[in-house]
C-alpha cells in the first residue's frame, strides 16, 4: 500500500512539474503588457512637461517646486498621476539618480 501511495505521489509531482514548465502558473508577459497600455502617447501632448536628470536627494515634488520657485498649486495626487503618465507608469517613489525623467510643468497654473 505504501508503494502505491508513493507511486501516485510521484506521478502527481511529475505532472505538476510538467504543467509548471509547459504552461506556467504566472501570467505571461503578453497579458501584462496589454494591461499597462492604458493610454497612448497622446497624454504627453496634453500635459506640459520639462525633462531633468535626477540628482541625489531629489524627489518629484522638490524638482517641480524648484522649477516653479514656489509650492505646487495642484494636489500631490495629481502630480504623481501626471508624472506616471509622462514616464510610462514609473512610480514617483522609484526614480533613480542619474536618469532623466519628464516632470509635469505647472507654471501656467501658478500665474
């Protein structure tokens, strides 16, 4: 009886390994790519922006405030959403030193 249970367990394990390697259990890259393509590049034209290379200690908010020479006149959530739209979904918390990003330009709203 122990041999029969061991044989069934071995077959089950081999089937699970085969299924995982052939079809996989995670979504494929094709399905995730279609989910991320919500809006085309038209949003870049609708939002004025400027490009800056990020330095050590910079944050999205601090860079925008430096460009405005004042505090931001729009809600912070809108700043984050606009930044992500301009940078293909890159999170505002994940900017990297030395890379150039597009930042929303709110100078027209400050006047």
